[in-house]
């Protein structure tokens, strides 16, 4: 067994939590998955755990933190956050929230181009574990790496997290682009212009520029914006086909974090005076203020400008 059979608890029994648990099990680690629905005592489960992986969606982050705060968490436990979203009330990222609640615990962000269904099929994939506590990130790298899952280290947890979060907005836009059959040129233009928008926001919120050109930034942008497996892409695609948001969400398997992220990001952009043209059109589309066709028209008819302003 790896690392003296480290005991791992995954919080969140959604598809991403199950997938991360499977990856650890492939390495013969002792893994337990805790979900609100199983009726087991979380305190008993984490009593001897060494690593907690939080794989809940953003709306579960604060309730999960509050639950763990009642359990007097040992400060040696490594906390891993795998959520890709922005908390709606505070507009903070999960990394901030976990760090604020458990400042003494080593905290690691896990993010990358990781469509769960592909990983579950054993297809090759890579991800990033990022932390200010290098030892913790190295341990996670060893615990999760395998022949079909390659884990890279990074020392910029905020940038790593924000890349995975912000690309979900772009995945909605990308789904619209494909749903409207706008062609390969349009798709290339959209994704290429999406990257500087992500970098503009991500660096303003504390991420390092180079992180956004890595696996958790550009890598995840390409994966999510090109795959019908992505829930965010599916939302955009189906909006382009004329379905309403409630109709789409009624049938969607799992969470499309980009919907909430778009709304929170618009507030951040307004407060910090950030130029986010793609996000702005996705926001108006999700609010039902404009059609997909008008969103495209609005992006195309903006004032002409230099490419790298
Ligand atoms: N699916 C994927 O391919 C990937 C997903 N992610 C990210 O991981 C996160 C989870 O995604 P995924 O598993 O796909 O989502 P799912 O919709 O499949 O699962 C949602 C998860 O969030 C938890 N949750 C929701 N609301 C609450 C709440 N109020 N309190 C506590 N827990 C709650 C659920 O817990 P419970 O089990 O207790 O119901 C469940 O584990 C998202 O942020 C997503 O962006 C990251 C990489 C890949
Ligand atoms: O983050 C993901 C892939 O890296 C999953 O994307 P969706 O949440 O859009 O399915």
C-alpha cells in the first residue's frame, strides 16, 4: 500500500467525489465517501482520517465547512478542495473559505481537465495539485497518481482553482457556439478570446498569470469547451437549440457550476471594473434577456480594438 495506507475521506457522493475515491482506491488506499444521504456519522468517519477531499458543489462548501467546524478537526489533516465555483454571498473561492475556517490545516487545491466519465473509463488524464504547503501537495500527488492519471504540482492554489472555475462560464458560451453551428473559426476565436478574459479576472483575484496557461487553465478550458460530457457545455448547447434554462436544468445530470459563477463573476467584474465581454453576454443569456443569436451579434459588433490591449 502507498504511503502506509493513508486513510482518505471524500466528502460528496456526486460523480466527482466518486471518481476521486476510485482513483485513490486504484492505489489501494483506504477510502471512505461521506454523503449527506448515507446517514453515517461524519465525526466517526474522520476520526482516524489523514486526508479529507471535499468534492461538493459550491452550494455545499459552506455547509460542509460548518459541519466540520463542529467536529474539532485535527490540524494535521490535509484538506483538499476539488470544487469549481464561487460562493454567492461572499464571492470568495472555496480555497479562501477553507483557509479561513481551518488556517492551521495544510490546504491543497485539485483542479484540471478532468471530465469524470472519461476518468472512470480509465482513459488517460492529467490534473494539478496546488498548495502553499509543498509537502501536502507532494503527498497528494503520490496518493492519486497512477498509470492513467498523471498529477502535476503547482504552488499557486488560487490560480489553479480560478482556472477551473472561470472556464465554466466559457463552456456555456462554447456550447452556444456549437449549438448554433457557428463553425470552427468562431469556436477558435471564442476560446482564444476567452483565455485573456480568464487571465484578466484570475490575476485580479490573486492567481499567477502562468497558471492560467497550464492544465488547470487552458487545459480545462479546452476540455470543457469541446466536450458534450460537460454539463456547462450542455447548458449552452441546449440554450442555442431553444430550450429554456428550467427545461435544461430539469434534465441535467449533476451540477453546472457556470450558471452561478456567471452571476457572481458579473458582480466581481462590476465592483473591480473588469472588462468581461463574453461573461456579460452569457449572463444576459442565462437571465433570459437576450437570445443566443443576439449574444453573438453583441460580441461581434463591439468597438474594434487591438488584439492585446
Ligand atoms: N463532474 C466532473 O467531471 C468534475 C466536477 N468538478 C467539480 O466538483 C464539484 C462537484 O461536482 P459533481 O460531483 O460533478 O456534482 P454533482 O452534481 O454530481 O454532485 C454534487 C455534490 O455536491 C454536494 N452538495 C450539493 N449541495 C450540497 C449541500 N447543500 N450540502 C452539502 N453537500 C452538497 C452533493 O453532496 P451529497 O453527495 O451529500 O448529495 C454532491 O456530492 C463541482 O464544483 C464541479 O465543478 C471538478 C472536476 C470534474
Ligand atoms: O470541470 C469539469 C471538467 O474538468 C467538468 O465540467 P462540467 O462541470 O461542465 O461537467
